[in-house]
């Protein structure tokens, strides 16, 4: 009787199988790393930028602690232990002055946000590969926000600037820096060749130009460039203390444009009773100075219930107003302790990625 025996795999076969397994693991690790590292780096820089705007220290330990608190809060909220937006030890921001400095290569300039697209990216100086691998890059030789001319920013089509494929005319682009917030309205898009550098030249209006490769879905080095042109529509200047710190640095006061704070964007006419109306659009988990001394932060939002949780920080009163389940069209009314003037914050829209509304300042 003949007995069949199972032959062992040859040593070469086992070696090939091990090699393929290692290559597969390495490929998956490389892919996950290529996606995770830029995302974590963007989150770190955005968190650091917010801390710098409010004069708070920004260390790796505090970042990890903050993110650990957020994870715990999310789990406790999911388990029903806490309500959305409720934290055991809230830490309101502390606005403080900043000095505008010459921006070195790869130095942080600010944060660029397109609320309708849910796009929020940090912008660094330069377009070197090490810069564009983690952030959008300000093209050297073009204007900076707050200066006269054309502010040009480049980004990769397959990562940070992928959503530009869905941009539309009249979309609002916000550029937040330590010198204030600058808002732009998209006027047009076009496709040009890499040699067409005329799109970076300044025009008659102060504008912002976004540059990325085109087509968006293309294997290899894309042959063309996708250009977004947006004109500046408003500027919310920094507080008086920050303005005093800025003077005498990179952009002297006489070279800066003296423009009052304006709505974002100024689509609706101002009230006829002398009340100033300042529009805003704030991404979730971000904060913004609506007017000198009045900052609004959004912790989270519920699109189904149409309410938000967050806080308001008032200077020079040094007080915080906590927003709990604040519904749309239900104004938050408060008064300045120094002037006694009435203030109102109206939430008008709650989206998946941002909250819009306006601030009313009684003259």
C-alpha cells in the first residue's frame, strides 16, 4: 500500500512568502504614514497657532494632554456621562499681544480656511518639498496678508488642496494671521501652464491666488496648474495691543492700509440705526476674534438640533460666557462692563464643518 506524504514547502518558497508579507506590511505602513503624518502635523500646527493667538504656551506635552482630554470627553459623551461641549475643567483663552517678525523659510504664516469646502490648512513660508509635504506654502516674492498686492499660496492637489476641485465663484476664503483676519471672495478659476507666472503678478485690487497642480486625478507629474483668484473684501484688524506691537517691524504703519473692520462678507446692508454688523464663519474646534476684545470659540455643533456649544472671551473685562446648546436665531446678549454698550451674537447657520452668524455692536 502506497502512502502519500505531504511535502514541506521548499526553503525558497518560504523565503518568497516571507518577503511578500514583509513588502505588503511595509506598503500598508507607508500608505498609512503618508496620510497620517500630514494630518497629525496639520492638527498640531493649527493647535499651536490658536495657542499663540491667545498668548498661551504651546508644548508637545500640553498638546498631548489636550488631545487626550478630547478623546476622554468624546468617550464620556458617547457613554452619556457628559453632555456635548461640557468639560470638567474648561480653560478659557487668554488674549495677549504678539510681535510680527520677519518670517523665515518654512516659518508659520497663518491658517487658510474655506468654510464651504471644510478646508482648513496651515500656511508656511516657501514652496520647498519639505514645506509642501506638511502644509500649504506662501510663494516667495508675493505679498503677505495685509500688504498691497497679490498673496499667492501653493499646495499639493492630492493632499491639502484636493477639495479645490469643488470651489465655486463667490466662495469666501479666510486667512488668519497674528496680524488679523483677511477675507477674500472667489472671482474666477483658470487652468494655465507651469510657465504662465503672470497669475502671480499684482493686479488693480489686493487679491489672493491659490495654485495647485491639474488635473486633480492624474498619475505622475500633472502638466498644468489650477488657479483660484479671489479679491480681498474685508479685514478684521488685531487688538490695539497687537497693533502697537506690530508697528516698526516688517510692515511699517505708513505702508499698511488703514481700513476699518468689515463684515465677512459684507453681503447684507448695515442696519440704519448706526449698529455695526460683523459677519463670521468659524470652523468647528476653532476660535476667532470677531472684533477687538470679543472672541468666539466653537467646541462642537449638532446639525440635527441646530445648536452649538462653545465660549466667548471678552476683553478687557476678563470674563468668559459659556454657550450651552445655543440655538440658531437665539441671540446671545451681553453688555460691555466698561462702556455699558449692548452686544449681540447671532448664530444663523450650523453646518457639518463650520458655524456662521454675525455680531451686532451698538454705537
